[in-house]
């Protein structure tokens, strides 16, 4: 199983911190899983110009192709201006319409205010659903108070992240076995 | 219709097309050489002619996993190797070519083939060709429209006066040779959605509609939109032929046909498009009301006749070689087309 973590912002540290922790939980609990963290801050990604993702070059090609090869994706997003950051939306725009077909997608959200709790519910989920993701419905929401000097200091958050990871892995296995069973019925 | 060399009385035309893809057989992981693939395409055209198939066309794609970049050269070889089958491109990326050169090539192929050449002009579904041939992707739409218009003009007028943005002006330019009977059938290649079909209607040119999969009724909307747009723009849609293009494969049973062809289509799509063909969607392709003509000969005949009833189109072209399908399988398909499918289709669509 391949899991890709996508930290969707190029500014700040909360989302990266949360994503690093999430990725660590995956590798500790499931050493057999091939896991990669993509922090968009480390890459120089061009804006989508509508071409097929296979035709991009450099960092853009690496990031899109790595996501396309994953069985599951964990997205980390901050909330900017009551929405997801443009850098993350650009990744969706770079990918094909049905990019997340047969993929499980879960996410963690960081924000400066609890008032942003429903932003991901109302803005991120519809995009993922449109792109055919099997969405892990429950996501982890982190606020400023959960962090101190680039560490997560809330045990509650860590428990929630552990549950999210478990759900992602379980659902990925489950959907894979459902799909295999169904595909075997087609007889081709 | 005569202008486009279509005789409605002789029933639905049946053709084959290849994109000229060059992909390893997913069962063996081995890829035949470019040379062998090109020769097999020429051989396929000859076999198609012998089986009574009406039409054969070759695509132009410049990216990896394709081998007929110089599609007009391949068509020249096919023109010489065959006698009666109609030959065309599927499609020629007019946006990044010089319409004068395209016309010269196809007029020459028309002369070699004794009046059998046609052009299907498209806009490219891949953008690598823009970089390769030195065009700006931002001009995608305008490049096509301007060059397609120029191609149509050259087809009508031997001496051309023309000015545009993407090519040097033509002043009393004589574009020769001329095709055998004065002009070539030139079609506009169109993807699925009605918006694209409408543009072909505005221009009053015949339309080639690509259909990967999905309900016949959805594609009917595109064809209706095309005819409406043509009539609104002062053309007569009764005189404009429509052709459809899509996946085709026959075997003894529908399940065998799906089993044989799925790995090719799925792996081929992964390589060229980055997304496989979901099995669930592929399985639905066997539905009599789905455009995908993959199944037993009986099912495929039923489907093609149903599509003809709904679309009222003049030509169907089948793609059966995508994804590295081996030559022996293609031969067997051509045999079945010639002995089982064509006779039924002609019998039911010919005007009595």
C-alpha cells in the first residue's frame, strides 16, 4: 500500500507539523506501508494550464505523479480567508477530474480560529467527492492552542490523529478488497 | 452528401482507425519495433480492404507511445498498397501544421489513391506537440480555428488570397496539386460534449465524433446540437455527414471480448492518459445502449444498428488496436467484421 501525505500550504508551520506527526504515526504503526510526505513548501509548482498531468515537468510532474500512484492520500490544509489555500487548489486543478477514483482520502485541517471548523466540510469535501475520492468522513481539526514551538502538545489531537490513520488504512484495505471482489464478478 | 463522397443509399459505412499508438503488449511486456508497427498498420489497411471495410484512417500524435507522427507518409504507403478503401487521418493536428503543406500532402495522397483521400482535422488532446513544433499553447483555440478555416479555403480555391495571425499571408498563392475531383472531404474532429459539436455545425463541415464510452443518448445530444447549429447558420444538415468513432472488439462471447481487450485498453490508457479505464465502467460498456462496441458479434451488430437508428449517422469507425493488441487478434477481428458484421449492417441500413 502506498500512502502520500500532502501538506497543502507553502507558508506557516502548523499544517506541516500536523502532517509530519501523521506520517510518523503511519510509519510507526504500519512499517510495511510505503509512505511519502510532500510538503508543497519544498517544491516549485507551476499553475495548472489544463494539460494532462503526464505532460508537466520538474516538481509539478513529480508531485502530480506521486499523488496519482498512491492508494491513499492524507491531505493537510490550513484555512486561508475562510477557504483552502490556493496552493492546494492548484494541486487539484493539475490533476485529472477522476484523479481520486479508487483512492481513499483523509485530511487534517489547521486553523487560527475554531470558527473555521466547517470550512473543510463545505469546501474541501465537495472537491474530493467530485474527483471520486472515497472520503474518510471524520477529519482532525487543529487550532493554535494545540501547538507549541512546532510540536503538537494536545494528547487529544494525537489520539484523533491515530484514529484518522487507522481509519485511512482500514478503509483503504476494505475498499481494495470490495473492489477486487466486485471486479472478479465481471469475469474479465 | 456526394460532395463528401457519401452515398446514403448504400447504408452505414464501416471503417477502422488507429491512433498509431506503439505500446507494449501488457501480457508479455514486449513492444514490437516502430518499423514492425508501421508495417502492420499498412498491412491492416490491406486486410480491411479485402474484408470489404469502407474506410481506414491513421492518427497523428507526437508524444511517447505513438509511432505515426508522420501520418501522411504512412497514408501514402497505404494509398499505394490499396485500391478501393477510403483513407484518411484521424486526426490531423491542423493547429500545429501549415494548412498549405497539409493540403499538398493530402491532395497528393488523393492522386496516388485515385480519389480516396479525406482529412479529419483535430485540435490535439495532448499539448506536447505545441512545444515540439514551436507553437504557444495559449493560442490553442485560435490556432485551430484560423488554420482550419484556411484549409477549407484552400480546398475551395486553387489560387488563395489570405491573411491571418499565425502564418505568413498568401498573395495569389497557387496551391497545387489539386485533388482528383477538385476538392477533398474535410471533417472536423469533435470530442464528446455538445459545445464542441456546435462549432462544427457553425462551420457547416462534416463532423467526426469521438465516443469513448457512455450512453448513446448522451452522444445523440451532441449530434442534434451539431445539426441544429448547422441549420441555424444557413447550412443544410441533411447534406452534412456525421461519423462516429469508438472502441470495438469482437470475440465468440461478450465476456471473452471484454476479457481479451480490457487489459490492452486499461494499460494503454494508463500510459497515454495517466488514468486506467475503471472496470465497472468497462463492464457497463456491454449494455446495448452504451456506445462501446465490444462483445459477441451479435451484440455488436445490435449495438451498431441501434446507434444508427438513434444517430442517423453515415459512418462508424472502429478502434480495435489500441494498447498493443497483437496482430493475430486484429486479423481475427477483421475476419469477423467481413463475414458476420458488415453483411448484417449493410443489409439493415441500405436503402431498399
